[in-house]
């Protein structure tokens, strides 16, 4: 699951992209339990932009790559334009 710090990073990224965190719903589902060998969690993080009902799922657990992708999607208007 996501840590409090990770949730705060998501909200910071949303604010930096000129959106309101209140317009987003964030859900997280563990995909792989913490492994003693890997020492990491693999989590599917789904971000829903409520005004447009656009949602996208990112895979966390490999550093901040997924958070950078979220930032790029916000800046490129992905949540404003996609319809799912």
C-alpha cells in the first residue's frame, strides 16, 4: 500500500500541475505482497479525476517513475481529454 509520504507526494504533484487535490480520488491495491527478497511493495495506484470521470492506473514500487508519469499526464491534459 501507499505510505502517507506517497499520498502527500501525489497531492503535491497535483497541486504543482495547477489542479486541486480535492478533485481527485486515489485508490491503491497491493499487487504483490512485500517480499523479503525484493523488499518492495508493488501497488496499483488508480487516480480518478472526478470532474471528467477520467481514471488512470499507475504501478508503483519501482522508485518514482510512476509519479513522474502522473505529472506528465497532468501537464499534458490527459485527465481533461480522455474519456473512459
